[in-house]
C-alpha cells in the first residue's frame, strides 16, 4: 500500500515511517508542514493519507478539505 505520512514532528514521522516500511508499505513522508502535502499527494498518488491535525501553515483538517475539493473520490 502507498501511504503518504504527514507530521511536522520529525522523530515521530521517522519512527512511524520506519514501522510502516517494515510492514511492507511504500511510504512518502512530509515533515515540513501541511502546505507541502498537496504537491506530495500529486507526485506520490497514495492509497492512504495519514496526517497530523496540528501542523504549521495548514492543519490536517484544512488539507483534507483541500484534497477532497480537488478530488471528491478521495
């Protein structure tokens, strides 16, 4: 499964990414903030987006709404 992981806490993101990779998933990790999730989603085309709610610049809820407005089938 292709998983886009977005969390601004680098240690948490790294640990979760390693865990998911060890479980056989392909993981793309964004640790810079919510705004970078949109281009990462377009490049990576994930099956699942796992996102922190509280991130700088845009929070996970705002980004989720933006993703759905761009593609209602998400």
